């Protein structure tokens, strides 16, 4: 079958977006791995799938697959690209789009043709719900990694995140510590790992080692998790610019019990079809 796709990115976090409303196909893990392969396929961090809604209060179902073929719960940069895709493909004319994900319903708001604001929902800080193994909830935790004790924050934005504060993202041991924290037994469903440098109360720099992908140029849920951790520790204010290797995102959070709001750009790279 020839499968049509659109290649997009949000701040460098890149995606293959597939419309499975207009074309009928069920993606298998091997199909996802082929699409994501940067040598033999299209190449991307994640494959995003547009499906018909499963309930009347939402406009679409949104499924996310990491490059390794595993389905995951949430992707913030992908959500923004999703909104632009369904608008430009004329699958909807709405400016505010409600989308069902594996982590729940999120609201996407088109600000203009390029920029999208996403209500990412209320962050989860209870260890059992992240999931993360800890005796009780705390603002930070000690994690034993490679013979050292690291101080981390643990946050779920619909998917699990570990966040470390570092003096410099340029010198952070992302490639060494990222895989070890991702697969740490205290994160039973693995973790996305953020390395955060606090520049000021309104600005951070961030690198993210994503679960099932490796380091990416940007991670929307990782940016949200880092800001939540920074605010709970008193390092950050309620509106923060997050500088990632691929670009900048704006993240706001009013505090416990409130949703995280993410705003950022989208780009269409090219369109095509691939035989699968």
C-alpha cells in the first residue's frame, strides 16, 4: 500500500503525521519503525496518527508512536503539529480542537497559521500515578544511578518525566545518564529525562533524552515537566521561556491543581507517500 504522510516539526522535534481518516490502514510496530528510520524510511522522532473520534465530546483521536514502534501517552510538540495538520488538511475548521489521547483529552488552540497553544492538563505529582517508586510525594527525590545519588524531580504530563537541574546543558552528561535514568527500576514504565539549566526565574535551557527515541531537539511534555519542577522548587515564576536545541517554547503554570499551558511554533517540511 502507498501510505500518504506529512513530515512536520515543532522546534526541531520531528514527526511523520498520518491521516487514517481519509485513508484506511492499521499501523503495525514494524510500519512505525520503517517510517521513523532516517536511512530507509522517512525519518522522525515520533509517528503521529489522526483517527476519527471515539466519543462525541472530542473532534479527533490522536495516537503517538515513538521511533522504536511503541505507542506512548502524550507528545506536546506533536499536539501542536496535529492541530495545524487537521486544519490545513481541512479535516476541521475549528480554532479550538479537542483531541483524545491515551493520557486523556487535551485542548488545542490555533493562534495563527503557525503557532498553537495547548492545554496540557494538570501535571501529576503523586509517585504512584507517574509511575515512580517512592514512599511518599516530595518536591525532589534521591535516585541512585551508576554509584551516585542524583537529585531529581518526578512529574507526569500524561507520560513520566525525570528532571535534573544542571549547571550547564552544554556540559550535561545527557548521553551517559539519559539511558540509565530512562530505564531505572524506579520508573516501571521508563522515563523521559530532562536536563535543566536555570538561567533566570523566567528562562531555562533544556535538553531531553526521550523514552524510546534518545535525545531530541525539543520535547514539549519535557519542557512542561521541567517548568513544573522548577516552580515547585521555587526556582521559577509562573511563565517561563524554555530554550531547547531546536527552538523556544513558552510554558505557563499557575500552581498545584492547575493545567500547564504550552505555546509554540509548527512547521511543515514536506509531503509524500511511502510503500508499506
